[in-house]
C-alpha cells in the first residue's frame, strides 16, 4: 500500500480487509463461521474472559474452516495464544504489550496489527507493524474503557499520516461505510454490527456489499 512500509518482515498475503469482524467476549464458533460465510475478509478473536487455553483451543477449531475460505484469523492481545494456535497474526492495543517485542516473537508471515488512538501513537510505532486499527471513531459499549472518540475527522488525520493501511473501528455500522472510505481507510472493523444482528451472516453480507459499492 505504501512505498514507505518497512520490509524487514515478510509481508502476509491479505494484509487488510474490507470488513473486519472482531468478536465480542463469549462469542461461539457459530458466530465466527456465520461472519466468514457472509464475506468477512478478516476475523479477530477477542475474548477478555477466556483463558489462554480456552482461546487457543477455540482458535485451533476455527482455523481449518477459515483457512479453507482464505480468511485470516487474528488473535487479540494474547501473543502466547497467537503462537500456540498458529494463528495468522496478533492485534495489540496501546496498553496490551510492547509492539517491538511482539514483532520479534511472531513467526515470519504472521501479521501484527496495532491500535492507534491518537497521532502521537504513530511516531512511537515500530517498523514492521502491518496495519493499524484507528479509533474509536465513536463511543461504543463493546469496550467501555475505550479512549476518547476521534470522530471521522480524527480518523482521516490518522489515516493520512499512517505509513501502513488503516482499519477504522469504534461504534461503526453499515451506514458508516462511505464516511470510512472517504477518510482513506482500507477496512472497517465492527463488533456489534454483526454480533448483535438477528442474522449475523446476512448482516456481514450487507456490510461487504456496502463496502464494495462505496
């Protein structure tokens, strides 16, 4: 995407998606597979309540189907789980560990996504991060302790300055696809827009359709 991106680590295939589904705590495998069937291009397994062993086992059960569909599985926060499960990558927040240390530990080809909540975070980002999750764009009940919302203006500011592709996150839904694309993002990450839907597969499909048409 950017000629300035460091090439010290192997590029993973499908770095950043259109629709990126982030699971809520306690999400079952049926929900993940519904999002996959609906066309989600990347899935992040996030569960703050699960143990490492539980999350590793869940990831291992999901990986065959996701790999067959060409959908990368990213683990939120837990480096040990990403490594033990052989997942496609790891995503960490600003308070979830050291990005440079994670890059050293990850295997070649495993992606690293990093949450960015302010422009200042970009200057501290180590070379080798594959993409960023910028936000929260809006307040969201999915993560009550989130940083102050940046809005679409703040999102565009971060996206312009970022040396790697940007995925927007934070209270987003289908109606926000056009604004997200206009901000320069390569993807839109959602939680409740899929997980809280009556039909998660259809909700995912509608988001994907909106993204492609936007």
